[in-house]
């Protein structure tokens, strides 16, 4: 570029020298030929101007050496609609979020709000309703749909700024490279008020641009420094992505009553409010699932026409009702966002593109477990490798879980039922519909058996590790493991029945020590039912399990049922083992203890009733 610059400058200097000499009193002899003079003069003028323009173009395109010109021919008229989509039904259960956004818009101080959450939670619907309210209050509203194209986003924001009064002269400066377009746009948006600009579906914030800067640096197309409000919707829920000045509105599933209202709005004749609420709970409060169910029920030709019938059908026809393939969804992200079966594929594809290659298989592994929190310690690199055959390290598993959490597919619920100072355990949980859809639509169904075998091996290993922990440190993990053990026993009946029920028994003993009576009862009852079915009612192990079940019931205060089980056990042991067998004597003692507790409970109840009458 240096030679071009010097060439252009030299040409200008030479031209100036000619003109200067020509008007002096001593012109050169060749200047007496006017035809030659004017021919040379014209040629040099053309060359000089050409070199000047070429110098300017090179300077504008040099990295760090100028501002690149941009093609802005369609800014003034726009190539597509920038009006917000219409909201076809009343938005339910989002009153607090809408008021939060409206207050920011009305406040006049500007800012940036990010409506974020997993796919299917209704982010676009919420933004459209907020836009409608802002327009009703006299705000200028511009709607931009992110197309994963930074240059197009720049065009759209320039058009928005032009709508808000950005002068054509300033756009011309951007066209010719005298100013960066992003600076021209945001300098203007910072100077004007009374606007709401929505950028919808920014699910890949790192690619927003311009350049490769992070969104939280606020030097690109997304900024909190405007005179109005910039509203962004995204599946990315990370504060690190959006920075400290963005107001994050993290959407959660709808409450059961709000979900019922969505269903009743769509299908008012499909049943009662209570039936609608039960279906909303079954669908986990996910607006996309609620809308799919409501749309289905509103069609006169649908096989299931009531909330109760639809909820019942989900048990046997889940894949057909909510997990079915859609012919256009795989190719068109806009369609995929509206289909329950495919909407989370967009997030998983994005995570895969961002390098989180284990995100999808880890999600599938979690979906094969029960719909309850999973202890974080269970999800190890060894489990992932044993189940999927994919290489895994602690770092790549951590990254996969972090990515799933960032995109709202995985939650980390707070511990419950523990006192201050009690040990806690990290927990992972999927939204029930995310789990169910994933379990029904595993990309590779044939290795599912191998995956479950690996899960069972690691569940047994986790119980052993918990048993070996000192003191109370293993109790929180034991409580988290409990809901996943009955399925472990079912899958290992009858081939590995003995080892599987031993695993359940070990965990139940830990839970008894931990005072987790409800979780212990779950395992005791399941073990007894399985042994009664597999080994028979008179097998010594079955009778021993009945004793453990009765004791667990007594621990929960269910003394009547506990006494009945002890009585039945005594009769069976007298019949099978004889009246003087040590186990029979133990059963007689257990029954006596249970009856004493039952009698004591009865006396306590009568005393309480009497004292109430006396106080009354």
C-alpha cells in the first residue's frame, strides 16, 4: 500500500509543479505546444484522481488502519417487515416478567434486557406481548429476527436507527468508510429515547459481532447504552455471556394454574379447570407443550378430545402426540422451534458447534434415569465412556454439563430437607418434558441396553462408595440415589437379582441411619414386592424383607400397617419354620413391640382429644 500512496502523492505534486511552472514568466519550451500541454495535463489529472481513490480504498481496508465501508443501499426502505409478530392468545402466567420489562421501558433511562431460558418456554411470545404493550404506550417498536448473520444484523439495526431519525448523511459516512457503522448506529440510539428494539432468537451470542469480541464487552451490535430499551431473547442464560449491565429475565415453566388457563383458552370445552391443571402438571408447565396439546384438542377430528383423555393417552402414545417427527423441522430452525420433538435439538446442535461434543450423550444418559434429581457424583467420565463408547475426561464432562445448564436444559435444584451445617450433595435435574422427549427419541436406539447396563453398574458402584463414606457425609447422596434404585432392580430381574437387591438393601440401611424414612420405605417396599414375586412368599429372604418393611412403616408412624405385617410374618414363620425357630421368636417380639406402639399411639390420641374438649 505504501507504493500506491507515494505514487498518488507524487502525481499530485508533479501536477502542481506543472501548473506552477506554466503560470510563471519562464515556461519550458515544450509548453509552447498547447496540444501537448493540455493532453499531458488531462492525463495526469485522471491518473492522480485514480491513485487518490485507490489510496483511500486501501487505507479503509487495512486492518487497524481505517474504517471499512459497508453496503447500505437498502437501509432506508428495508428488505423485510420489522413489525413484531401478533400474539394470538392471552399470555398467561408472565405478569411479573411483563411488568418488569414495561417498567424498564417506561422508565426512560434505557438499557438492555435479555429474556432467556430453554427452548419452548415462550420467550418470543413474551417479547411480542411486551412489544405490543410498549407500542400501546407510544413507544417506537422495531422487531429484528436474528438470522445468525452479523452483517444482516448490522443492516437491520441501521434501519432501526434510520427509522428513529439517523440522518442519511451519517449513513453515507458509513457507506464510504469514514465512520464505523456500529458507532454511527449506537451514537444515534444513545441520543434518542422512546423506543424498544427487539432482537429475537439470539441463540449464538458469540457470533453477533461485529468482529470476534464478546457480547459482555458491549462494543458490538448489542449494547445497554441506548436511550431506549434493547430487548434480546436467547436460550443462553449465562450472566457471563451478557455481562453485568444486562437485565436477565430467566423464564421458568408455568405454574399449574397458569398452564391450565393456556389449555382452557385453546380448548374451552375439553374439560374442567381441575382436569386442565392435571394435564398442565403432566406437561411440566412448558408453554410449547401446552400449546401443542391445546391445538390438538381444539381440532374436531382429533382422536382424544378431552384433557383427561389426552393426559391418559400420553402414557402409551407420547411419541405420537409430542415426540413425532416433523418433515420440515430438521431443515428449518424456524419450524423446529415450534415442534416439541425438535426444539431442543437446536440447542444441542449449537452446543456441538461450540465444542461441547458430550452435551447430547450426557443429556441422553440423564434422560435414561428416573425423573428425579441425580447426584452429580454419579455422572463421571467413566460412566459416559462405558455407556456411549466416547472418550471422556473430567473436563469434557464438566463442560457438557455447564453447556446444558447454560442453555436451560439442565437445572441444579437447591438441596431440601437438610439443616444448617448438614452436608449437601450437588444435584442435576432435567425438565420432565425434556427428559421424556429425549428418552423417546434417542438418536441411536440400538445401544440403549448397553447404556442401561453401564448405568446399573455405576449405580451399584455409587451405593458402595456412599456406604464407605465416613460419618454422615454420604447421607445426602444416598437420598438422591434412592429414587433411581427401584428401576435398577427391575432391570436386573431375574439375571442379576441377588446383587441388585443387595444394592437396594445396602442403600436402605444407609437411609435408615440417616433418618430418611420415606426414602427407606420406598426401597423396602420395592424389594419386598420383587422378592415376593420372584422368590415366593415363603422364602426366608421374602420374610426378612417383610420385617424390614414393617419396621420402616413403624418409623413413619404407620403402626397399624406395621403391626399387620408383623402379625402376618409371625403366622408364616410359625407355619414354615415352626413356633420355636429363632426367626419366629423374633417375629413374635416384633409384633408385641408394634402392638405396644399402636396402643400407646391410641392412648396419646385419646388424651389429645380429651384435652381439646377440656380446653374448649
